[in-house]
């Protein structure tokens, strides 16, 4: 469907042009039944309930399935920021849930705005420091214990007894929070995993999936964590 004002191509069923905002497509009227529409030529046409249902969209939010709603309604959710390019949607005819960016709904995003950075384009410097945070935190615990206690033996026992465990915890959460802010600034919608910054392995796993990266830093964190547990035993 092309806009009669600016000529830009829009998704089928769009009511307004994503580029210039001009009115296009069809509009519902109070006199028309839900299954009736008025075309752009003003001709009343009847749609079957099955056809109307086929055009309804469903979307995932917070782990829950929501919908069905019309394309205009879901377009408003996109424009208001409720749905992002990486949000999952479905309608009749799709074999499975797909990302918004892989459907015709991508036309409702601001075309002057670049897509989020993914894969190799994302700066992973902070997340790789985070991957080694269990070992780095363990070292920091020894450093702090050495400053607190006079003897090396007392410092070692204090670390072994977990008196400075909070240092490693603060380091891990702090780096997770910092990394989440960095990738959010790169355009990634972090709502689905930002709440997991306090549980680092879950955060790393969800981060890798969202950015289309491998699980290397997630695996490294797990290995480092196991090493620290073995050294403390």
C-alpha cells in the first residue's frame, strides 16, 4: 500500500503513512459493524469473522501472550515504545512467534533511526571483565583482608570464612549494571533482562541471546565461579 501524498510504501492495512502521517487505507465507522469496513473509495464492504480474526496480532510481554489486536493497535504499541524490534509477535499464517523486525510491522519504526547494534558491532569490553569477575572479586577480597588484618594467616582465614563475600557480589552486580546501561545506549531494548543484573549468569545468558552472540562470556563466568568455589573449599 502506497501513500497517496508522499508515495512511500506502507504496510497493508495501515491507516496513516509512517513517513508523512497522511491518512490512507480504510477507517471503521460507528454505523459499520465490526466485520464491515469502508474502503478508501468510500465503498462499504463486508468481511467475514474468519477474515477479521486472521488479521489480528498477538504479542509477548513479560512472558505473557497478549492480543489479539488490530494492526493499527499494534502499530501504536510500536510507536509508543511498548514493543521493540526484538519483541515477539504472531498472527494467523505464521508457523511460530517471530520478531517484529522480521515482519511487515517493521515499517512502523522510525526509518530515520538505525536498528540496535548486535553481534560483533557491540562493544563487549565490560562484559568480558564481568566474565572474570568471580576471580577478580576473590583477589580483591584478599587485598582488602590484607589491609584489615596484620597477619597473612588471619587474612586468609577471613576470606576462607566468607567475611568479605560482599566485595565479589558488589563487583559482579556493579559490572552487570554498567554493561546493561552501555548496551541500552547502543539501541538494545533491555527490558526483558535488565531485572536480572543482580543474578549475573542469567543476565549474561539473556544478554547473549538478545544481542545474537555466542555464550562464551557466560561459560567463562561459570568456569571462574567453579574455580573460586574450589579454591575456597
